[in-house]
C-alpha cells in the first residue's frame, strides 16, 4: 500500500472512532427519568471529531481531483452520479435521525414541551446529530462531487 492510502485509511478509521465516541458521550433520553443539565462532555469529543472530519474531507477532495486528472474521460461520469446517489441516501438517513430524536425529546430546543427546551442546538442530547455516519458519508460524497465539478469546469 502507498503512504497516501495508509494515511487516508487511518483518517477514515479515526473518524469512525470519533463517531463512536460522540455517540458514547451523548446522553440518551430515558422515559420516566429526568434530564441531565450537568453540561456537555461530548462537546470535547465532537470538536476533535469535526477537526479530523475536515482533514478527511479536504484530503478526499485533493485525492479525487488528482485521480480525475489521470483517469479516462468515459469513466469520469460515474463519479458525480454515484456521489449524488450517496448524498441523497445520507440526507434521507440524517433527516430520519433528526426526526427520531425529535420524537424522543418531544421536540427540539425551541419547543416548550421538549426535554431540551432552552438548551443550545449542540447539547448533551443532540451531539450525534452533528457528527455521525451520515455526516461522514455526506462529507466524503460532497467532496468527491465538488472535485468532479471543479475538474470538469477547468477542463472544458
């Protein structure tokens, strides 16, 4: 394996680890129990996770752009189609995730009946909405699509 591939796989694994850690540090609402207002320990993990995510997305863009420069033209059409298909699927997944959490919390931060009423958007119950498997795949898909768009524009 090449050094770039090892670095990319390592970054991907680090991102997956941070997704798991964000999930572990995000509080779960349990019926017939109160909510915790003891702060948001997951914000630390979320911050580092997002930092590694941004590195992965930028690296993905750079590598896909370089790959496009070396690829035959007929094969290139698959890239935007597949990235948009993945992007569509993960948007559906993320919307479903948000709706399921909204049901569990009885609303979001601006709903008076919600368990997190008056909390900020990023709180100990919603960390997983901002960094999860759907966000990871969406970021990768979007950077692939963006690399294709910029490559196509520059090589008209």
